[in-house]
């Protein structure tokens, strides 16, 4: 913790202020885990034995803005220096239904830790810097072992989302061989994943796709029968593997374009991707792998690139280059990098004529207007999209006079 304190004194001061108001509070969960392994801490979550109403009263009396973000689960958020700090009352689960839990407050720190999913997430740290570790999370973290608190089968039965969280956390904190009990439970209870909302599934899948050891993690999910449950339409791990071998960007949508098979619109709509994300995945997948993908290659002329940019924006073309590179090469290559750099620098050409220009040039309104406009546009495209409006109008007059 000392390293973080030295690097971020403003955080130290803020935590000290909270501890002055709520002395028994401890840092919990991911904050402690990531402090111990030297990773950047994104959320400074805390816990206390005080009821949420008392926490709110104390913070308010100290002039700190407090938001009741989740009173049903004992969580309030203190906002200091523009940053949120969640403070949650110690809880125990009274009843679970496979996703949600009815909770009751407790003053027992071990009881609260026992309801957390993994041992590495069940640690807490008090103001003195003492790490409280009732279930061996510190040793598991050092050993690269993601292990459930208690019986893995029971913990997954309480909340099916823990299956996907296991694979995500194992990718980030686990070793090459997953915990046997956790893997056995995730495999046996894989059908429970189908009870989860697609929003929850997509949230976890996105994080897995942008995290470390993607190929190994998805292969593990396939082995456990989980991947087929969240992507029943099918998937292509080999194609994704070739993309990953090219050292492409850790972009979830790009990796989805490589992973999905069949009609990707069906998959995207089932996962309830936003319309923009759905369009991106579909355009990259279909354009790179079906009709037109072969046109992307190192050594393309400026005119060829310009013509492609007329049809699709640069981000779509660049994403397609990664898929094409994976298909034809499957490894890093500076020539493909150069192609992406050229696409990035190239302005997107715009054909400046419209039907009204054809009419103004003397063509009577009617079907012939569209045909004439298309003829001029084809001429513009064939010339590399460099002709400006004046040149296009001149060619329009030439066509009409022919």
C-alpha cells in the first residue's frame, strides 16, 4: 500500500478523511487485491459495520456529499474531490435465487467476507495497513490461483454470474492450470449461464475479450461447455487466434467480428449490442470475410484505398485489415501496419454532385437523372476520387452532350 500512497497523496488524504469519520471502515475487495499485486486500483471500495443511515449521517455532518446509491444493499457513495468512494455496510446473505440475494446487516467481518466470490476478493485492509485475510486470498494471489470462498458448487448455485467471473478473474490473476474445484463446478453448472440476462453475459464477455490470455480463456470456457451456452450460434476460435497472433488492438468488437460465425446480426441482436456496435461488427465481419475482403492488401494504390473509403469509413477498413492479416498471414507484419497508417492519413473522399445538379445541367427530371449521376460517379471513382466539383460538373456536361 505504501507505493500507492506515495504515488497518489490525494487518495491518501481522502481515505484519511473518511477514516476520521468512519474509523472502523476498511478497504475491501478489488482494492486490496490489486494493492497487494501492485496493480492500478480503479475503485476504492470500503466497508463498515455501521448501518447505512449512520454512515450517511456522519458524512453529511462532516460536509461531505453523499449519495444513497444502493441502500437496499447497504451501499452509499461519498464524493470527495470529484471521486466516488463506495461505503457498504457489512452483510450476510439471507436467501439467494441464482442471481440476486436478500441480505441482512451484520457486524461480523468474516461473515461479510464469506459471501464474496473468490478468496482474492475476500480480503480487507484497515487504516493501520493490516490486511485481514480469513480465507487465504493472499496465498492464492501469490500462487496464481482463483479459488471460490467455500464450496464452489454452492457459490455458483447462489449466483450463476460467478461462472463467467471465474473465467475472467482466472485470466487476470490465475495461472496456467485453473483451480480444479472451481473448474469442475463451472463445468457441471454451465447450463445456469442461460438464466443470466444477455446484458450481463455481454458485459462479462466484453471484459474477457479485452483482457489477458484471451485465446486460452475462451478455450477453457469451450472445454467447460460454457462458451457454447453464451454463443449458441457458434464461434470460430481458430480465426480469433489468428487475429490475436497479429498483435492487433484489444478491441472487443474487432474480436467479436473474428469470433462470431454465421449471421452476425443475429448474434449481435441476441446479445443486445447497441445499433452502432452491431453495425460495426457486421460491417467488419462481412466485409473482411465475405465479398470484398480480398481487396485489402499491402501495396494497395491510393486510388484503391480512396474507392474503399467512399464505401466505408476508415475505422471499418482498418478493422478489416486486421481480420485479413489474420486470415492470410497470422502474424505481425510491418507492411500491414503501413497500410493501416495510409488509411488513417487518407481523407475520406466525398462525391459532391447530387440529382439536382443533373437537372440543373439540363436533364429533365425522371429515372434518367439517377442513371446519369451514377455514370458520373463511376467516372469519379475510376479516377481515384480526386476530381473536384468543377471537374465533375464538366464531365456531367460532357455526358449530357454525348
